C-alpha cells in the first residue's frame, strides 16, 4: 500500500513539475523578449517582478517533486555507518524533522496570504499586482509539499513497523556522494 501511495504521488508530481517547468520556460521567454525589446528602445516592464513570482511558485511547488526524487540534501555521515534498520531510522528521523519544518512553513504562510486578501494588498511596483493572486498558489505549493512530506513519512513509518525497513531506502533514503560516483 505504501509503495502504491508513493507511486501515485510521483505521478502527480511529475505533472506538477512539468507545469512548473512550462511556467519557468514561459517566464524565460518573456524576459528574453523584454531584453530584445530593450535593444530597440522599448520594454514590456515588470519582468523582474514576474520572474520573482515565477521563482517563488517554482520553489514551493518543486519541493514535492524533489522530495520524491530524493533530491533534498542530507548529511549522512552517521547513516552510512549503520545497517539497514539503522539507516531506515535515520531516514525516518530526517523525514519527521523535515515534515515538521514544512508544516510550520505552510502554517506560517497562511497569515501572509490572509492579510493580503483582507487588505486587498498590491505589490509596491509599477504593475501593482494583487498579491493574493501570487500568494495563493505559492501557499498551495507549500501545503502540497507539507501534505506529501507527512504522507511519505507515515508510509515509511508504517513500513518500518511492519518489518520492511529495507524497502524504505528508495522511498526516503539518502544516496551518498560516493554511491553516485561509482
């Protein structure tokens, strides 16, 4: 069951990553167009602001994909010195800590969005972008990452309790640098 959950989340996150990639690519095209237009004495304006929003959205939504692809950096000095069960415990501990941090980020992000909604806040820029338009999908990305992180953590804990610690490695493991160099 746990592995099916992870496979389902991976499928969803591949689509999310594709959409984020398309957004970043479109933003790069927009910036490139603006640079070319500047050579002719005109500009679209606001490219810095839009690029910043794009990066914020790409970060919040890209974290979930990175989690399931085991792309988050982890120092595994102690982990590499223990057997399978010990590594699984280190991995679960790391996931519990990360889940706690990400849940806290998601919880603390809501008041920012709420304040923008209540006040009708706009960016202090020439575009005067309604901040809620950017902050809502940004917040949703952090909530998605928090939910995914917690689901993966619970799945890994379940596998350890069932005596399947060795199966957690491809789900939440950390791959040492020497493993990738061989």
